[in-house]
């Protein structure tokens, strides 16, 4: 989960300069819904509200299965994040 913590820290710094439309375009082009799920969760975590609504709608439309936030970490007792369809199996805290 350390790498997700670093990503969250970077997102805190970059969120204001990110363009929601380009973010969605990149997510759709890449097609990796799991990446979009985890990115959306992290953007919510750092209060980047302006970036997440359209991404959340795209994830919801795709109806992906629940995935662990951190792959390879036990998620049997993890809370479920319904918006991002993630099993929150780790605590992520930005370094700022």
C-alpha cells in the first residue's frame, strides 16, 4: 500500500491542475477499469471532487466486480466502497 500512499500524495499536489475531461478520455482509451476504480478512490480520498463524478459514472456504467484496493493483501474482512466497487483492504494516507 506504500505506492498508493505516494500516488495519493502526488494527487493532492496535482488535483487542481488536472482536467476532468482528459482524465476520462485517458481512462476510456486505456480501458483498464481496475485502474479507474483505484484512481477514483484515491481522488475521492484527497477531496478532488471536481475530477471524480464523471469517472464514477463511467465505473458504475461498466459494473465491474469488487476488487481489492491493494492486490495481494487479504481483503476478506475489508469494507466495501460501493462507489468504486473496491474492497478497502488498506489505509491510505497522503504524506501531506
